[in-house]
C-alpha cells in the first residue's frame, strides 16, 4: 500500500488562518498564540508510485494544487511532520479531520472517475494547523485552543463533527 | 412596542429581508450590528439572520459564536426571551451551545456539518411538530407542511453522542422536519436535502424559546416569493396569484413571524 501526503498552503495571505488567529487571540484571549498557519492535507492511499501520482496530480488538474496561488510539499508520514518553515516561537502541529469526510470521498471519485487514477483507493482530507506559541505557553494550550467544547472554549475542532490529532 | 433585534455579523447577508419579514407582521424590528451590543438592552427578542458570518471561516458560525454579543444573547435565552437563528444564525446557535441546550452552561452538543451533496439552494418541505412548544410556531397547525427554501453548505445536524439525539427527540425539541411534498418522511436526498440526522431541519432548546432553523422562512413570507412550479396547495395558490392581487398576500413562512408577534403581544 502506497501513501502520498500532499500538504498545500496559500502563497497569498490566508484569511481563514488570520480570522482563526483573531478569534483565538482577541475573542478567546489566548495571548500565548503568536501566529497561526494553515495547510490543507490530501492523503492518497492505494497502489501507485508516489512520484508518478504526484506528477499526474500536478499536471492534469489544479483541484489540489493551483500553481497560481498554492505552494505544496510532501511528507513521507504524518508522524514526523514539521512546520513548513521556521519562525519565532514553538511550532505545534494539529491535524483536524472530519468525522464524515465528504471532501475526501469527492476527491477519490474525482481521481478515479475523472482523472482515471484507478490505483488510488482512498483519499483523506484534513486541515493541518501550525500554532506558534510563546515559550512560556501552558502545556495544555494547544488542546484548549483546538477542542471546541463550549462557546468560550476552543475553536479549531468541533468534536461533534471533527476529530484532531496533535503531533 | 417590543423590539426584535436582528443581529448581523460581518458576512451576514439576510438582515434586510429578515427585518422586512418581522415588520410584515407588525413587529418593531431593528438592525443591530455585532459590535453594537448596547442597542440590545431593550430587545424583547433576538433574530440571528442568515448569511456567511466571517465567510464561514474555520466552520460556519464558529467565529461569530465567540463574539461578545453572544454573551447577551445567551443571557436573554436563559431568561426565556425568544431567540431565533436562521441558516447561518442557526449555525451560530449550535456553535454557541444554545441549541440543543440540554446541559447547563451551554456545552457544545452537536454540529451543523457539511451537506452530503455540497452547497444547496432549493425549495424543501417542512413538517411542523408540536407547534405549541415554541413561540415561533404557535400559529401553525400540528403536522402542517410548508414549502421553504434552503441555501447552505453546512446544515447537516449531527452529534457524536447518540444519547443527545435521543434526548432531543424524547424532549420534543425537533420543531421542523424535512418531508416530501405530501408530508411523508424524507428518507433520503433530495427530500432530506443534506443528509441531516432524523431529517431535522429546525430544533429548539428544551424550553422552546430558542430555535435554530436551517431553511429560510423570511424568503417564503410573501406568496409572490414562491416559484410557480411548486407542487401542493402552496403551488396552486402561487399559480393563481396575479399582479392584480394584493402583493402582501402571505406565504407559508409568515406564520413563524406571526407566532412571534402574537407571543410578544403585537398581533
């Protein structure tokens, strides 16, 4: 079973990340958050050569990576994933995925039916957040910002629709 | 006269039609921006209008739910004042924990997640359940079926805890349910347009004074707003409607606002 983890980020300012950062710092008073960044994860599984699949995904469609506005990178496995660049602070990565992954299922159908990539048997979609924290941030700061258990608690994952994994 | 505060966040786009729907039944409705909380002091009821607050960033309704003005809305809800959220307003109410509102302190107990079919803008049929339980439905007959349009990408009621759904059903909190044009259960798309659990289109809190409703009754407040190709009695009425008729003839959604007006002693 082969795997391709494609991480996509905007070249232009990311308004989703900016608004989430505003909500966490200004509305929920998480002063320990210095910067919030976002990448989209497309995780392809199946029987394929990863390099060949990537080439086809980049050449045949702009659905996953639109070169006019996206930059991308590959990671071999998510377990060792690091921030895409360095900046001040401590970079904590959190992957948020839907409990019902309609985007992944739509992408799978697109790969197989439209692009003819029959070797792809599963596609998962998620959002990889990088939370840049102050050095003295509390140890539970990430969970408090992610786990949206109440109006004044958390934002990035509603546990009734999403799950998350801290790396 | 009691005032209905129609709340608008950045990205709300249904505030003016919401104001018109309230005023059509004699309510005194005032537009209140999210950063004008001081205007809410005298509000007798709150109406979170539809649209795309904060452009649905992160999740629909998620950021608006964190705004300070929701603190006042929550206090009003707890005091028994009517609070209505339509479409994006409904998403804000769920992200605020005000609906289903089973537990004290308003933890988030559910989500309005992505539709199974993506963004949808179409007419649906709703059955009104236990209309006596909510100040927004008392003018309806039990089991009344009405056509109301939807326009959303995230309206699929879901919860990770099946016990919550059981409590919502047992408590009679489902106020509107998607059905077929003849009122039969909507088992699948397109009658259940978004794959929502138990075909739930609108849900109240246990007390009934807070209603989160995904379809847009303000877009079905006048008969002239209906398309002529609707099946059923409302379609027949619309096809018989001419420019010589009164342009203010009521559409199927008006009873929701009429219910609120009666509750507030206006109409």
